[in-house]
C-alpha cells in the first residue's frame, strides 16, 4: 500500500474507507479517568462480611 499526502492508491483501501470512514479521534488518558473523593468517614460504613 502506498499513501501519498492522505490519498490511497489501493482500490481495497478506498473501498474500506468508503464503507467504514475514518477512525475516531484519539481520547487522551486524562479524559478517560475521573477523580472522586473518598467517603468523608474514611470508609467506616463500608461492607463488612462479619456484620452481615
């Protein structure tokens, strides 16, 4: 496959691009994660197998 300035010369590549289009934009790692504060009581109300 030879690519020149974004244009493809292969018929298979052209057919795939026509069918599926371009790849989605990349998502940065910082946008994939979310920070949440821990419980204010330090987890005192968390699950306890002995107490259930």
